[in-house]
């Protein structure tokens, strides 16, 4: 846990709803200080085949432009041409 970890269940539920709506998650030092990760679900046809793709970068390099570009790449892997 870090100072950025989601503090309670209600906040976590709100964050999960946002993630489902936008189709990706950004973890800014929530699980490890100094690490930012962008992740998305890869649907495999059945829930048993669902996977995830995640790209992690050092937080010191994770400015808004890099996060935007990595998010675009992750989403393109999940839904090519989407």
C-alpha cells in the first residue's frame, strides 16, 4: 500500500465503475511508489479466456503525454482499429 492506494470500499467501487466505463485503468503509484501502469481487459470470448494487458513505466517519466500515448497503444492492442 502507498499514500495513493484507494482508501476505502466506496472509493474503490467508484473507481471500478469509471474503469469499466472508460475501458482502461491507470494506476498512479497505487500499488508501488515510483510506478505508473496503464491496463486494459482483453476479451477472450468467454470469461475463462479473458486476459489483461498492462504497461508499466517509472512515474518520473509518466507525464500526461506519455500516459496518453501508452493508453492509446494499450487500447489498440485490446481493440485493433477501435
